[in-house]
């Protein structure tokens, strides 16, 4: 005899639904014969309460026959009409097996919900124990961002840089190895920079420059991690050359990566420079404003040799002398009167130039065919007032004086980036003499200063 109590509320009749319930209970009771396997009947009495009024109903159900005291029934099974019948599992096991969770697991790098993502950061969405069925990433206006699913279906990879200060939403689905589908959803928010760092490259696009030219990639701030920024600055040359990048702070206060070759550039070299710094973090709140490139050409090989004690200036192209000009150099061995020894580089050219040196009594004197070779005031220029000294006596305050005709001829042969090798004086050109001093270092010194990430 099995007794059950059922509380039922909200029904006017208590026997209608009860009959169906008793039928189900009867089936359960049929599987609950005694361990002794006794034949006969099972009587199930069900008590109910409807609207607060108690009542009961008894139902007699035939018991299972042929159940032995041992065997399948004794070990948890049941037998009906001589055939095994699977036993009902315990209630706890039934509950756990009824809820089988999908095996596919979705993750993202950076994690879903990231609020400070750099727009240049790599982004991947990955599914373990499954494959991506569909996935798209959209910007705030609904435009789909480029991305690709791997051949094995396990990973989606971002295919373009993102914008600053935007939230991107990923939606899609994945199918696990168990055949069950799981949703893919999440957001990524990029930073809003306090400072966007401007980047420039010298020489610029389309320029033709001399064989001592340094490539200068300048930034608006000093990077907190210079080696990391340097990873994203590249140079490609045809033919290949040996060179290295060094961090230099220039006269305008800006920090730059300077690329200097081991020897002078081969003439006619093609140069391509990239600074892919958009989205890169330079420091707290400071991020790269844009990517920049430059393509330029190294011109003919021209080297000027200026031995101050010879009182002449010699011009060589491809190691052959092509011009010789009588000259007058700095007249003393003091810093304000000497032409410094070392490799100077042509960095500015003006048909006319106002020159001043108040210490020696002249201001805004108009000079012609002025070629600047350092940032400490050294020029090669015309000076008709010293023609009688040119070729025999050094009388200038550091500049190289030529006649009008010779100065014009030299000017017309020169390029920005040409080397001017001055020798024969007691003071060497150095970093203290201005902006372009890369060639004042030996190659071994330059290599020791070079960034390690290149």
C-alpha cells in the first residue's frame, strides 16, 4: 500500500485531474514491487486537499509478476512480462543528467567589456571545444569592421585598426563539439587620448638628397618606451644598406629616431620609410595620431673636402675631383672664429641670406649663394670682400668664403644631405654645435647608442 498526499488549489472538482495523476502514480507503483517479488496487487491511496477539504481515493494496480528475489530487480532493475525494464534513476541523478551544459567556451583577448583598448591593439575572439558559426564586429554606426575566421573555425581575428573613443560590439554564435549552439556577444571600448602625438619624416616624399642624409622620424613627445615605438618604425632600401636607429633630441626639442648609414649612402638608392604609430601609447594619455610614410631617393655621390690649411675647397663626385675653389676659412682657434673639423652636412640653401654677428659688429648683412653646413652658424657662401684672401689666408669668423662666381657654381651643384668634410683645425664639430651631428659619431659609437628592438 502506497500513500500519497496531494494539495490542489483552484479547481472546482477534485476527481477529474486526480484520475490522470493516479494513473501516473500507478505506473510508478508497478515498478516498486517488494524485494521478495510477491505477486498480487498494489493499492495506492492518494489523499488530496481541494479548497481546504480533505479527501482520499484508492486505486488498485496489478503488481508486476515474475520478479525474482535476486537479479535485475534486486539490483535496481525491474522485469515485466519476462523482459528487463530499465529502472528509474535516483532523483538527484535525474536532475543532473537532465541539464547538460554546452561544451563550447567563448573568450576574447582583450577580454569582453574592455574599456581602455588601444585602437591598434590586436583583437581575437576564440572558441574552445567548438567552431565559430558566425561573427561580426560593428562600430557605433553599425559599420562592420574587417576580420577573418581561421581555417579551423576556432578564432576570429581583427583585420583593421579601430577608431579612438568608440565602442565596438561583437555578435555571433558558435557550435560546440556536442552540436549545441552558444551565443557570442560582447563589447570593446577604445581609449580617448588626452594628447594625439604628431609624427613627421624627413626627407619627405619625392625628395632627392645627398649621400650623408640622416632619416629623421620626429615625435611630439618623448616616448616612455622608446624601444617599443622603434619596433613600428621601419626602413626599406634598394639596394640594402647597413645602418642603425638612434634616439636623438633635436634643437626644436622634439625627440626623433635618426637613421644613419655605416658609410655614405650608395648613389641612386631608393628609400621607403614607415612609422606605423597610430594607436601606440607614447605615455600617460598620449597616443600616436597617424601612420606616416615617405619615399625618397639618394642622388649622385658628391663629397666636399675642405682642408682649411690648403685655403681651397674641393668638390668630388664618385671620388673624382670635379671642382676646386679658392676659399677663406675661420681665422682663429677660438670657438667663435674657427671652422670646426668633422663631417658637416648640407641642411639649408638660400640664394640670399641675411647674416648677423653682433659681437663682431654686423647685423643683417645680405650674403649670396648661402649653403648652411651646420647649425652653429657655418655656411659656404659668397663674400666679395674677402676675394683677395681666398686661396691664401683664413679671415672669416667660421664660414667658408668664396667668390660670387664660385659660390654660385658650388650652390648649383649641391644637394641637401651632401657631406662637407672639414679638416685641419683644433676644434671638432660635436652635438653642442646644433641639430645635425649624427656623423660626429664613429660607427661603433653610433651602434652602441642604437635602439635594441631594431
